[in-house]
C-alpha cells in the first residue's frame, strides 16, 4: 500500500481515539463508568443511526437522543452488589 493510501485510515483512527477520549472524560463522573466508555458511547451513536435507518418513523435526531439518553442512564446507576 502506498503511503498516501493509508492516510484516511490513520486519520480515522486518530479521530476515533480523540472522540473516544473526550467522551471518556465527559462520562468519567458516572457511577458505573470505566475506561473505554467513550468508545462504547460512540458505538452506540453509530448503532442508533443504523437502527433508525431500518424504520425511520421519527426524526433521526430524536431517535439518537433517546438512544444516547438511555445509554447514559444505564451507566448513571450505581452497580448493585
């Protein structure tokens, strides 16, 4: 592979790491937070877009907001035990 062909991939990895890190910092105060939660939230965001596309009965912004709100609420609860 030529060097210029790897550039988009390297940029994607860098942006993924940056976004995940920022989300990790934002979510660190949640009771059930652990390292890597930012990447999980980014994955939830992407997944919600995919699921919305199968049955777009409501505005995409509302669907994604609902999905991410439920995600954060799940980690806002203290773990039992």
